[in-house]
């Protein structure tokens, strides 16, 4: 009985660890130039290495990283990102150089040049997070399309409802006006 509880506890711990790691990854995904990216410093931390070493590996294999896989922030983008990101003073001090920004494809390519077990495991998690984000975005888009469709239908229905109310008002107004005297129908008494 205790073995079952221990195995369940272990499973729960693993699930919590996965969720925590996924949340760490999500918190480190930024949007730069309209692309969802991760920074070299964040990836180095997740991989358990130094940013300098990660950058060296990328520079040695730069042909694997076209501009749609990886780019370096401009000074203006870097300044804007530093101002907008919620970073501690210590984090900001460590940012001397514009970081490399890796798109989802660039992250996948990183797994080809970084062969450590940790790097491979982290990359698998990162790819899964990006897939979940894409699925969420598609679901969100479908919901927005459905809402737009409903809104159009409601707008069309509101015109119909307005017409119904106008007709009802006319009928009520006609009922409130006294009717002109009618000619009586039936037998007339001439006596």
C-alpha cells in the first residue's frame, strides 16, 4: 500500500517539476520583431552553461542559423527590451551586449550543435511549450472567428428585431385610436 502512495507522490512531483520548467520557459519567451524568441542568456541558464559558451558554439556553426532562426538585437531593440522587461538590477548589470534571439526553428537547430543530455532534454521541453502556444493561439483564433460570426448574425437580427418592434408599435397605435363608427349589419327595424 505504501509503495503505491510513494509511486503516486513521485509521479506528482515529476508532474510539478515539468509544470515549473514549462512555466520558466514561458516566462522567458519574448516577442521581438513580431517573432516569439528566447534569449541566449536564458537558454544558457536553462542548459546549465555560460552565455559565452553558448554564443561561441553558435558562432562556430553560424551557417546553421539564418536570420529567421537567430538574430542579434539592435541597440535600440536591446534598450527597449531592457526597459520593458521586468528585470532586477543585478540582471540588468549582466546585460552588456545585445543578446542573440532564437526563434522556434533556431532553438531546434541549437539542439543539433549542443549535444549534452541537459540541452537535449531542455530543447524537447521548449519545443513542447512552443507547440502548446501554437495550439492555444489556433484555438483562440477559432473562438475569435466564431465571435465575429455571432456578432454579424446579431447585427442582422437586431435590424429584424427593430422592424418587428416598429410593426408592433404601429399595431398598438392603431388599437389606441378610436375606430370610426361602423355601419351596423343586420336587420333594420322600420317600425
